[in-house]
C-alpha cells in the first residue's frame, strides 16, 4: 500500500532534506509544498495523504494554521502530523500538541528519528490499541 507523505516548508533545502529522509520509509511517496496554501491545494486534490510533515514559520499562512485546518477537515483529521521547526519559543511544542500535532522536532533534527517516529505513527494507526 502506497503511503503519500506531504512535506511543507518554505525553504527548498529543508523540503528536500525532509523528503529524502522520508523516502526510505517502505511504500512511501513524498510530495512537497512551499506554503500552507499550496499544501491545502494538494490536500484538497488527493484523498490518499497518509501523513503531514510541516514547518511552522512560513509566509502565506503558518504551520499552526495548517495544523488547525487539517484537524478541522474530517478527511484528514486522523492523519499523523509531525512538526519540524527552528521556532525557539519554549511553548511551541505544547502549542502544536494542543492543536493536534503528533510529534515535534526542533531544527536541526535527526532524519533517522523523524523517519522512525513517522513509521511508529503509521504502525499505531494500522494497529490501534496494540
């Protein structure tokens, strides 16, 4: 089963680094977006988004707004959301968690830890209560 992961970051280098880390997940296909608006267009035109990895600080709508919109949409309310951000506000991890994100990684982050966390989130979704 192909799992489509959407990576959202306004910096091309960061998008590509995240995509590269996630492509090693079995059956993963990675799409990228440079803004919240672009991400919402991709989400609206694809029924098969399996996970979202997003930055927070972006123009044209930030990651906080993106998380809120995804969690408010019944189609995507249950997909795993992982936040990767250079935001240094110590309240940020708790804020993204309260909005519905499943994990937070401060930049710089470990690509291996990101991949492992997303795989664990996929496994938990496939085997609820296990």
